[in-house]
């Protein structure tokens, strides 16, 4: 069941745990299988990530998703954008995500996780990250993760892990070859990426105390049906590989495959996320969206697109 738990969070972290098999598909009213072709993996992306720029968020913006597997509801995922604040003399915006298991899943494995990121308003890069995760019945341990991204400029980042059962604090050094982001910051970059089919990007993404080398490909432009209606969307097909503490790909972990659909309009709202797991596809569909108030901080990047 741990694979399902991590998929609920990691599909948003762009590193969903799952199998190595799957097939490329198109999207209709029914969510498709997840694209899983690994022949296109390249260490050097076709399209590089943008230079630092404001994050694609609006203060007060909120999204809620329902996660399911085989048609059974297993969790609710929410993400909310807070007010502007100050971190170490830098203007920042707070983004918080939370995952809560359904009553059915809680019988087997309770999930009650919160992730908070303070993002630099000028550069769109993370400043601080805090994670609070609750283990299930067979592992009733609370773990708190703290990451100060000011240390990432030297090619390493310090991750402090505190376990509630012992109060012990473990600090590890994570090496990264890419410009390291946490999963919420990269999720926002994905919203702003407007590029032609076939374009790719690569980044190292931190999910709590683990790093993933993540590559996304613009898969196509198509309609997606959710509770918000039928909307035009862009599909991003992703593959992620877990990294060792030394920043090298851990080949023993295998590839993780998922697809994410974002509305192809000015709001760029994530609509649907599907991750391959050994238990089946975890589907995360938007069920509520609030646009927030005031001006959006960021804009799109990546050039024009050719649609069919």
C-alpha cells in the first residue's frame, strides 16, 4: 500500500511511484492510460527551463482534487496559495498542499500530510520547504522535513529530518546537478510552460528527503472532461528517476510514469493527473477551483505551439 500512498503525493511531485509498463494514448471523456515510452529519455533536455521569473500563481488561489484507484476514492489533495510575506529579506509567496486519506483507505493506511513552500516572488525559486507526514497504523510516526534552499547554490542542499517518536534530527546532504526545486515549485513551473508538442525539459525535484530527476514531454493538445466540464488541455507525459544522495540515478528503483493535463487557457489550471502503480492507475481529478484575487504573479514561457 505504500506505493499507492506515494503515488497520491508524487503524481503532483512529478515522480509518481509505479510500474515500468504502459502505452501512449489520447484523451477523451475517459482518462487514458499513462504514456510510458522511455526511449525518449535524454540527460540533456530539448528545451531548457526558463530563467528565474515570478511563479504562476495568484494569492488566494485554491484547487482541490479527488484521488481514486479502480473507481474507489482513496484521498483528497488540496493546494492553496497564501499571501505575500518576507523570508530572509526576500519577498515570498506561501504555497501549501495537503493530502488526507479517505475513510476507506484510512482503515489500511492513514495519510495526513502537509507540505509548505515559501517561493521567491521575483525568481520563482523555492526559499524554504517544510513537510509534515503521518505514518499509518503499522507505522505511527510523524516525520517533519525542513529544507533551506539557500544552501543549494553550491550543488548540495541540506535536508533536516525530525522523527516525533525519538525527537532525533537527522541532517543529510543531497547533491544535485540540476537547479533543484521542491515539487510544489516545479508544479507551478509546469503551469506556465507553453511549448510545442515534443518539447522536453529536465529538472531535479525534491520530495521531502528524496530527489528525483524528472523529464517532461509535451504530449499533445486535446480535450479533457472533469467535474469542471469539457476543457481544452495540454498533456505532459513524465518519467522520473530517483537519485542517490550523491545525485546519481538509482537504477534499482526503476522509472516512474505519469501524465498531467493542464487547461489550455489563460488560467492554466491542472485538471487531471494519472500515475501508473503496481496496484493500478491512480487518478487525481480536479473537483473545485477558486481563482484567487488580484493580479497573477507570473506568466507563460516556452514559445508558441502548433495544434492539430
